[in-house]
C-alpha cells in the first residue's frame, strides 16, 4: 500500500512567532527555517489557528494564565509567511458552513468535510480555527479528518499525520497529537519544527512522556523532507 504524510501545522501565528508578538516564544532561527521548508515541501497540509475573542478564558485579563493573544481580526492572529501555503482555507467553528461563489451569480455553496478533503489533496492548506488548545474543539475537525481518511482509503493510501508548530510543553501541539492518536490516526511529531512553552516544565515533563505513552514517533524535518 502507498503511504502519504499529511502535515499538521499548529498555530504558527505572529503572536507566537514574532519577537513583537503578544505571546512570543523564543526559538532558534533554524526552527522557522524548518517550518518554511515543510510548508514548501508539497506535502498535503492541514492545521489550526488560535482564534480568540477578547473574553477568552485563558487571558490574564479574564483570570487565565496568558496575556491576550491571537484575537481574530488583529495582526497577531495572522500566520507568518514561512508557514503560509500558496492557497489556504480557514474554517470557523461550526458544523454547517457556506462559502462564496465559485463563479459569478452562482450563489453561496455548502462547504462539506468532503470538500475540505478534496482541497487538502489538491494542495490547499485547510486551517481550523479554535478557542482552546485542541484543534478538535472545532466541530468540523472530526468530520474533515474522517473524510480525508476515507478519501485516502479509496485511493489505496495509508496516511500518517506529522504534527509541528506552537507549542509543545503541554499545550496546543500536544493536544493535536493526543487528539489524532485517540481517533486512531498514525501520528508523528516533528520535534525540530516545534516551539516549547516552559510553563508546565517543558517537553521533558510533558511532550516526550506523552509521545512515549501514545507510541508517537519523533522525527526531524530532514527525515520528513527526504521521504
């Protein structure tokens, strides 16, 4: 059976990546270079973006642990250029979605999980908006992954999902890894393309034990790009 890796790009947004960002996470320059190389690799890509409102529970202004960040409609919400595919689709939180016209006067179209799966395999990066750590908080995620898996099965392709981005250390990257494994998907973590928050003790106390527990393979960007 043929194999195919789908990249899972988690929250590579200005507020985390840029030194002027509201929740900047310092990383080596090589990390962003690795993310850029993965983005331009031609592998199918899905991902998530933090999409908060000003009353988000995790903001310290509302009693949470973090400063306000990734508020939808602000510059900090945007993805950095290194992580931006040539074509993208952003999925707001909801199960019934409509999108604009493909031709003039056609009328709005329903956007189904099958539509999303087709776009992923055509090279469009499909990004799920979320308000908490896990991308599966977006109700569209579950159905989209099932449609992607069904499409791959029909083509005789075995899938692996390779996760990277912001942040490990018990946060959004870890939540994506856990969510994929719990739903039965073969999952890898591209460790040299992830940024770690130290608030929960770093990756040694959080991410690495989680990957060992879930039998998630740790890989490098070079390994991914060599396939």
